[in-house]
C-alpha cells in the first residue's frame, strides 16, 4: 500500500524515493520467489505515498518478465475511466500483457473525494458507472457512450489497445451485498477487503455473489473470489510476533487516525491494533510456517478463494526484511498452493 512510517524497531524513516524503490525491488524479489502477482494500492494526499500505480508498475515491468502487475486497488470512482483505460492499456502493452486490475470505490477516505471536487455520497453510482465505462473502453473500439457523471464519449477509441483480450478487472468490494451483485452483473471477479474482518463475515456476501453470477448466466468457471490479508511469517511464532507486532500497531494506529480525520463516520472501523488479538480472531495471519499455512488454507476453503493477496510490508519495515520475507514465503508457502 505504500505507507511511509517510521520503523518503531530501528527508528529509521525512509525517504519517499527509497519507499518507491523498495516496492520496485520487492516486486523483482517476489518474481524470483515465485509469486503470481505484485499489486500496488492507490492513495492521494496522505502518507500512503503511492499515488500513481501505473508509473511504478511500469518500472516493475522493465525489471521483470512473468509476474502479474496488479492494483489493490485503483480508484474507480475518483479517476476518469478513459484515462485509466489508456494508462493501464499502455502498461499492458509495455509489459507483454501482464496487467491485473482491481478497482475499488475508495470510500474509506473522503478527503480524496473532497480534494478532487467530488461528492462521497455519490461514490457508489459514480463507481458503477465509471467502472462500466472502463470495462467497455478496454474491450471495445469506436465506443459510443453517455452517462451521468462524465461527458459523453462519442465514437472514439482509446489508445493503445491492450494486448490482453480482455484485461482482467476485479471489483474490489465487500462492505455490502450491492458490491457483490454489481460484480456478478458485470461478470467480473470479486476481491474482498479481508483486512477489515474475519473471513466468516464475508460468507453471506460470497454466497450472494455466486448466486447472482448464475442468475446473470455467466460461465461457472469464470466466477472468481479473492481476498487480501495482513500476513507475517518467521521461523517461529514468537519471532514473527516480535518483529511484526510493533510495526503492525504503528500502522493500524496511523490508519485509525487517518480515518478519523478523513471520514469521521468510519472512525470506529479499526478498534483493535494488537497483532495477537487480530491474529486470534482473524483476519490477520501471523506465525510460523505451519501456522501461516494452516490459516491461509482454512481461509481458502471457507471462502473458495482463487487469489490470496498478502500484505506484509507495513509500518516501516526495511527493504532487506521485506525481501527476506518474500523469499521465505516463496520457498516454504507457495509450493503448497501450486496448481
């Protein structure tokens, strides 16, 4: 996600340049370790410093050859969908067809809407209209479109055309049944915001998504569900908590404070910042290889997951530790999930 925070263990604070470079180098290591994708979040006007994912992903593309280049998430309501289509089609062309988009509403951070001159109360209709246009622009030429929140797009074709046909686009959502139903209506895979609650709370939403998928007549094999979770592993459970707990606490307290400033109505969304308690009740995963593997496997079975995005580079973690962690996951965890 690109948070830029002081490491509570070492006391060091990276520069913005160092943080961006860390993400590029981390993706290179992730490919070497055998990961399927490297995904970046998009934020604006705060200490989440990654505001231009396609630019950073293009840098990653030039250093890698196989790993998917993802977003988690790109902001579907705030950005112009035509601009998104051209940016990510360009990335798809340059990378040899490796783009994997997750597009979300970004409704947790109302300050972004304010800064862009948008009304957060309209986030859902804006999101659905704009994502629909994004899908159309990436798939069709000579597009003739009109809507409520953007000027008409009359018989134009976005350029360049992406290599993939179609570019995979996930709906990033899970706070309401409406998100699941929209994803199913559009025939798009669903990425759950797993960091905000234990997997069991998403069961009704996933069930409704799969029901709506069938109701809309989409091929069963194309129905996909993913999630993202804070995930930490070390040689022992004690070591994993020793290294990760201080950084997790710093990060979660910072996110809680950011929500209080940006979106006061959601100020109670994060009530717990203790890694042990979050691990015990879910959704956070922390421990030894066996503990991490067991919990990841249980999450996959419970929700029928196709994709699991792990978030592990938060709270000021140094680049060297991130790379060590990725390599450890690659050798000890990923082979267990090989297709």
